[in-house]
C-alpha cells in the first residue's frame, strides 16, 4: 500500500476504470484533465476482462500498476465484496466504504435502516427468508398489486409488477434470474405497488472526515419498464418544504452508514405529497450530468478527491446558492432499442453519426462512427443533455439538439425521444412513472412512422448504379424496385431539382449487408434500412398467393432480437392464447418474453433452453 502524503492524502496517478462505454469515457475526461493516467480494460476479443469477475478485474488493475479503481456504474459498482478485495490489494477504491455498500446497496437492509430512523418506506417484505414459500406468504398478506424487486443492484433491472396472484411465481423466477445475471445476487424484496407517483432522488457527497452536502434533487419520473428515459433537475413538482424533507432524509441516511463519496437516495413522491424512501445507489448515477450543469460541480472530480483522502471543499450554503442560480438541466438516454417494437434491444454498426452542439448542450457518448453495437452489454449509447436559464429554455434546447442528432446503421430510440420531448406531459412537467405506458405510442403513430416519398427517392438514387437505367420506359424516368421491412415500392428516380419543391434531403448512409447494398435513411430520427428488392420469381409469387388465400394457417414465432433462450414456457400440443409466453430470451442482461401471436396449439418447438438465437430465427410454430 502506498504511504500517505501530507495530511493523509494519497494522490491518484494511475486510474483503472472497471467499466466500459460512455461512463468510462466520462471518467477518463475528468481524470486526464487532472493529470491522471487512465487504463481501460478490453471487454471484447483476446485478453478481454470479465467486468463481473472480481478477481479478474483486480488482477488486471494490479498488472497495470494502477493505484486506484473507479467502478463507474453497473457491473461491480455496488458490490461490497469487490470494494473489500480492492482495499485488500492496496489499491484505492473510488467509492463508499464496503460497509456502506453492504447496508445501502442491499434494498432490504436499507429499508430496515430507514424504518429504524423513522423515515417512511413503502409497506412490503424485506426479510432474510428468501424461500419461495416465504415470498408467497408475504405476497398473500400484502395483496396485489405488488412489485417484485432484486435486493441488490439498480437501474430497474429485474423488477416485475404483479397484478394477479397467478403471475407471482413467474415474476419471482424471472426477477431471480435477471438479478443473478446482472448483479450476481438473486435475493428479492416485495413492495406494495404505488400507482402513479413521481420518482425523485437526492444527490449527496461526503468526504472521509464526516463532512457532507446534498446537491439538490433530480426528477426521474419518465420511465419505461422501470428504466429511466429522461431526467431533470430541479424537479417541477418539488416545493421548498418537500425539498427539505427529501434532502434531510438523504443526509441522515448517508451519515448513519458513514458514507463517503457520491451517492443518491431515491424516493417516491405521491400526489398527496407523501414521500417514501426506496433505496440508495452507492455509486455515480447515469443522470449525474444534469446536476453537474446546474451546480457547476464535477462529480467525478469530487469522487477522486475524496478517494485520495482530501477534505470536501464545498459548503451547503454555497451549493444552495449555486442551485438557486443554476437554472434547469434535462437529459435523455439514447438507446440501441426499438421503441416502436416494445423497446426491444437492437444491434448493428454505426454507419453515420452526428452529435448536436450549441449553447447549453452536452453529449456523453460511448460510440463513434464504425462502432459495432452487440447484444452483450447494456444498450445505452449516449446521453444528450441541455441546460438553460429555466425549464422552458432547457426543454427547447434539448428538442433542437435531438433534431440535430443523426445515428444511422442501427435502430435507436431517437425518433421516440424527439416525440417524447414534444409531448405535452413532458413539456408541462406532469410525467409520472406510469405516464409513458399510457401515452406511448400515440394513436396516429402508424401514419407518422410511414416512410415518406423523399426517403424512398434518396435511397433509390443512392442504390442505383451510376448511369443505370434499369426499369427505363419510354418518356419516363428510370425506376427501381425497393424493399424495407416487408414493404416494397417502385420508385421513379426523379432528380431532386425536378421535384418542384426544394427539400433538404434526408441523411443517408450506404453499407454492404453481405452482397446487398443497404441504404440507411434518416426518417424523423429513425434509421430505416432500404434495399433493392429481390427480383420476382415464380416460387415467391406462389408462396405469397398461398399465404393470401390461407389466412388461417400456422404462424411462426420468431426471435425479435439476438440472445440466449432462458426458458421454454410451452410444450408441443399445448393450447395457448394470444400473448401467452412461448419462450423467454435474455439480451443485454434483460429478459424478454416472446408471446404467441394467435390462439391455438403449439405445433412445433424449434428452440431449447440455452440456445443462442439470431433475430428472425424461428422459435416455434402455432396452429390456430
């Protein structure tokens, strides 16, 4: 272990980041500004380090002579055993003490502490008996609706809402699997499901000498499947009196466990102004940039300073003043996922990329042009953040920033985000944790999402070989037959200047998908792949005709994404209803049920538990 320097400070000179993607880049940015050398482990290919393997991570850090480890968020960031092994190896741990992680990173233990301190929590079960029988007894006492949650970790992973007792067993099994895969801990807690609250959290920062401050609250109520999508500070719903309660509770909890570093206490806020403590995230939060923009405080720098043993150079009065004068900041998360198809994860290569810029705009990104986005890791690609003098200016700046963002080559949620920041509930500050489920998708989305003529035209011009006159007819322009996601269209290749109306052509990128050129066209923020249609043949025409005249035939159930088969829920011959789950897929540490699309019986099962499948693979066949 390195000897302390003056005043007990151990300067960090070589920092090992036990993470990847945008948060690794974010930490590097501050560390290098402070003159600290940064090491990032490989997570793909030869020599890759498993970021969930404690011994492997510490060995990799030791091999590089790193004198500190920053865990970022996710992976092992909230693992008390990891913090202990790092300390035992003589490496500085950039995070809270293992004892604080063990108490507050465990939702059950954190709930028990809050109850002892008189801080309100949602009624539920957080006992040590984790048998299914104990959970069932607790659920019967509580009644439905209830929430099944992993006791460890965060980020909404593994959470299941149960509205009918018959669904409890599947919810427990699914939550255990997902919690074990994501956090290496399958313990669960149960909570009464609070309908329609806001999700508000408080950022705290403490040094090793007992000094601490809060940095205000963030509103994270815009969520889907318990995953945050949009975050902002300050909350449009928090009054001064509510803020005093929230921040007082957060500081009391942090003091009670001897907290050190950056942490976040999360709460639910009801319409009746009730406040319920949920959990404490003993790490840097994904949404920390909004706090940084409003306060002017670099939270990663503060984490590193505290880890070195330095005293906090912030006073609550100065932070309060910064919060009062800091305006408003709002952030959205850009994911590789299809918001228009149940938010399923997406994969692919980034063919074209353009980030926004301008006053108050910040982008924390983990991708570049040419990056390959696979299915092994969390699908978050970047965070796009806007800061303004007030909330209206921040929302307007974010709206413009999203309009200026281009990501082509794979499906992202960018088109959804452009819609979201224009939604009245967002603009008016009225989002609750269940609002998104009620307003998305809007009734007219099918019309809005159609591919416009200019996109077909741009793709046709990009894909047609130079000088090609295929499909030429007398006194008419050349034509091409194009296809996109099952839709085909014949497009006349009209030069842009002859279309009568001058329009800005959509962004486009062309790549090769095997032997076929693909034009990725920006359609209101969505990357839409368009190809030259296959030449018609007799077999295809016969199959199409047969399908058209046999509407009641068997239906193939296909994999909506690449992943691993976790469970098979049906057997050959079994009767199923539409929406009954057939298999469960795991992709990007999340579970996704693949349901029957019609009522009938299972005629074939072509997948087994443990199989790796690609998008479009046939998993089962259901006959009506």
